[in-house]
DNA sequence: CTCCATGATTTTAC
DNA sequence: GTAAAATCATGGAG
C-alpha cells in the first residue's frame, strides 16, 4: 500500500497502473551505482538462462486447420465471394436443383451476415492484438532502461500475446462454425417442409393435366415450361404429376368437379392454341369410341364426356388403336393410363406411334 | 385437437 | 431410369 510513493506522478509512463508499482525507477535511473547494478543483473540473467520457456508457437494445430477448412468451405473465411458458397452449385443442401427459391436466398443472406460478423469480430481482435502488443513492447522498452530486456525476450513476449489472441480467434472460429452449422440444418429442415404451391402453379398444372387427361405425361420440355409458368422446379412438376395421376386414378369421382372446371376453362384457351400443339378438330373418328366407352363406363360420367375434351380424348385414343408394338397408352378398365411399351420415347419418332405422348408434339 | 389435402420421399416393379 | 404405389409429414380448415 505504501509502495505508491510520492514521485509516481512525475513518471511519464505509458501505463499508470504499471508505473505505480515501480516506485523507485527514477531513483534507480539516477543512482550512481546504476550501471554497475545493471551489468550485474545482466550477468545473473545470462547465467540463470532465464529460460522462461517459450510456449513454442504451437504447431499448426490440426483442430484449427479443420476449422479453417470448414469456414473456407462454407465461404465464410473469404470476404464476400461470388457463387460457390455452401449453397452454391450442387452443394445446395437438400440436393435440390439450384433454383433460386426464397429460402435459398434467405440462406445466403444469413450466411453473408455470419460472414460479416465473423470478419468484423476478427478485425476487432486483430486490432486489439496489435494495440496490446504495442503496449507491451513499449512497456518492455521502458523497463529495459532499468533491467536487461533482450530482443529475444521481447519477441517471446510478443509471441505469447499472439498465441493468446490466436486462442481467442479459435473460439471465434468455433462459434462461427456452430452458427453456420445451425443455419445449415435449419435450412435443410426448412426445405423439407411442405409448402403448398401457389394458386397459379396449381392452375397451370391442373390445366395441363385435365387437357391432357388421355396422356398426362408431360415431356421434359413441357415440364420445364410448366415449371417456369408456375414458378416451381421441374422435379416439383414431376412430383405433382406423379401424385396427381395416382390420386386421380384412385378416386376419379372426387376430381369430377375440378376436371369439369379445368376442362371448361382450358377448352377456351386450348381452342386457340392447344397446349400440345394439337389441333382440335372436331371430327371424331370412330375407332376411338370403343376405348372411350371403356374409359367412360369405368369412370362414370367422366370429364371426358365434356365436349371439347371428348374430342381431344377421342383423337388421342384414336392413336391407340393400331399399335402393334408401338409405344402407346391405354386407359385401364378402372380409368388409368398404362404404358404398353417403352415409357417416354423422349421425342416422337417419325410417324404417329410416337404421338402417344402428346407432349412430343411440343 | 382432428381430419383432410397435398407436396415430398421411399419402395417397388418394369 | 421412370413411373406407380405406398408412405411420411406438414399446412390449414373446422
């Protein structure tokens, strides 16, 4: 308590706290025996080899390396970078096509936020590290006037400081990693969540489905088109058609209303254009009648009874008639579609047999 | 909370 | 590989 002597006010010190503990420095500096004492101290120090063990700069820590790699892979370590973040390319969590869904951009935004926080924190630590190093260096320099402080000792001290800050930095990296992992898992979960399609998407799909009731198998191109129109992905279109076919088939009656609604709606649209490029001529070749009758009696008063769609269906079914070996579809007795041969010939080969898939005409 | 509709995933058949 | 069928899981209405 009494150590803080009267003279501590006069010290032009960088740190008052420190200087308060060194009351006799001025006195020492001015002491006539100073140089003698100093040399003795040097000698003693040399002999005892003040080997304050350097905590040798830890070897490239494996754990740290892993963290670095992880952050690098997540695109966090690098300051803003285009593309290929964790969410980029095929690395998209969930393995979904890299559509730019809202969730996707949301994920990227959050990742960017984490990255920003990480870098600003890192910057702060580095700044603090620099300041503290300078501070300590100054102190040592100051002290070197009264006691021997070798360059090596200074270096060692700086090294210790750096390693301490490195440990803090490692913690920062760890927590950043955690944040990224949490974000990722949450994002993955979010993608699993089912979201109802927009009204528009449903309409687009239903319109196509009911106007191609005889053959609701859109080609890849058509799927892309439908996906684009509905603002969903191609695989979602495929899923939807898969579900729709099976559900429609299972319970045709339930879809009656919907069917009439859409066939009514599409009839006006398709007359002008015809989604499959099919011209809707009203001539109804008789060969299809049997098939329609078969379909109808199985399905009851199906949407096929609708005038426009009836024509379409008859027309489509007409192609089913003579397919010895040709790829085509046949409505099953219970109102289904059945492939008799190779599914989706991708593109219709010349000739009508390929027309089984009305999409081919697209 | 239940129930149903519906999008997604998994399994099966070809 | 594709589609059918079964199943899972969630959203939303009641």
